[in-house]
C-alpha cells in the first residue's frame, strides 16, 4: 500500500519562494560539515523532495544510504510519480536543527520543502483571525434545480 503525497512545484509556473537551508552532514571519516542548498518552498506540497544528484553531492558519494519509499507523488497536472527512495537530513535554520524526510526523485530539480516542514523550521507563521474566517454552519446537499439557480442569480 502506497501513501499519496501532493506536489505542485515540479510543474507550476509563476512566483516562487526560496529559502537557503544548511544541511548538517557527517562524512565517512566522521567529520561534521554543513552544506547550504537553496530550496523552493511549496504551500501545496505535503512532502519534501530532493533530486538524487543533490543527495549524492551533499553526501559526497555516488552510493548514498537511501531508505525504501512507500510514497507516490501526485503532481500538479494530476500525473503520479514514484520517487526512487527517501532519506532523512538534519537541516538547520536560524540556529535550530530539525530532521526532515525527503522523497528522492531522479529529475534534477531544485529541492522542494513542504508546507509542514516550513512550520517545523519556523519559516512560516500563520496569524489567523477566526472572526474573519468564513465558516459554513450548515450545508444542504439536496439537489438544486435549474429554476432555483436562475432565481438566485436574478
């Protein structure tokens, strides 16, 4: 059974928002180092995505230790894509470190950070006034006739 995650930025156009994140890494000799990567922030994404090439470059190896992915990615255009694997990275932003899971894809695209990861990293804060949010108190799901619609429009 596969979990379906949504991802919109692989095929979207228009304004894009980016953040430079530090990936905290350890090499084969147990030396700690950080590598910065510009990542695209996607409010519509439910998972974070990184290319296989970026994973290899970050870890400085042609054979990175990847986990088996149980996710299918539903792209903005409705098509479905299976990531090759997944990987967890320790990411630092403004001095705080968080573990983020990335789905690894073959396409050489900029890394995408999901909406949930934005919140985790503190890149986004929602300030919602509940009095200004439209709420539906009740919903009538009975069929509407053409005559009723015409009356409502007039």
